């Protein structure tokens, strides 16, 4: 089961942490235009920026540097110009240099249709992924979407989480819906499994735009990836 970590309260915001399993391979890549050898995995992406991870060495970028290159996602390509916002060892956080035309292209690149077309059902036995206890379904679209559905030990869905473009939507039995935004994501060094620790800033009340975003994706998921009964359950709990 995914781990609920300590609730952090301050005068300004409420943060919650979760630990989720991590799939070791990502297929959305960023190729640095300044060096043909610099290829980064896209850890997460939104309409305004992305987090990159360089696993095969070191980079020379500093905060404030400009980076240009091309996103590659299984046949979908897009040129990007951005500014480095933060640097953590081999990871970079960048914000896009946007324009009206760029925003239109990025919305197409990250459209619901394109996200759903890139989903991998990691719970399927043929993928040979060892799932945590009580994790029934796990759908992933590289850097854009993670959908986790957990069930009770006996039967029935106990909770689900949807992480989509830095947004967090969660439903839990007895608690209901909550929404938030991804603040940090980091790899955990665990001996038996690959895990990521996420920190979310929780909204004071449920954000309907984030819920609608989740619904937009869930409605388009095929039965090959998620059984009809499970999909309809998620839609119902999201208020669709």
C-alpha cells in the first residue's frame, strides 16, 4: 500500500506527503539542442514547465541558464526553449519560454487524447511489474499521468489517486475528494522496490478544474487498460 506520511501544517499552506511505486523506464525524452549526447528523461511535465533527469553523467547548467532542445514522446516531437529554475545534482526544473503558438502546440502535445494514447497499464501481468499490496490498477503515461487504484484486503476500492501535469486528485473512502498541486518529487533509495516521495500542497477546498481535468482523461481510458466497472466507479466518485 502507498504510504501516507506526516501532515505538515504552516500558516500559509498545508502539505501532505505520499510514497508511490516508481516505474524505472520513461519514454518521454528531452534532447538538448546544444549537445547531441545530452538526453534527459522527463520526470514530470505541465503546460508551463517540466522536470528533467540526466542519468548518464553530469550537466553544466546553472539557475537562470537558457536551454533549448526537442521533446520526443513515441513519435510526437516538439521544440522547446526554457529557463532553468532550479538544479539538484542531475535533475533540472525548467519553465517554458511561452508564446501563443507555443501554448497551442503544448496543449496539443499534452491533450487528453495524446495522454490516453500513451498510457501503459502497469498492473497487467505480462509487464512483470511487482505491485505493492492492495494496488489493483496502475496506469502511467510518461511524465504526465499516474493513476493508482487501491482496494480493500477483502473487496472493493478503498482509494484512488490521479497525478496529472503537477495536479493531484485523490478520493478515499470515508473522506471523499481532495485536490492539490505537486511541490516536490524525489527518488527514495529502498532495498526492495523503486519508490518516489511526493509532496503536495493541498487545496483548502476541492478544485473543480483539477477534477474536470481528471475526468477528461478517465472518460477516455479504454477497457483494455481499465475495466468498465472500475472506470465508471472513478467517474462517479469524481462527480462525472
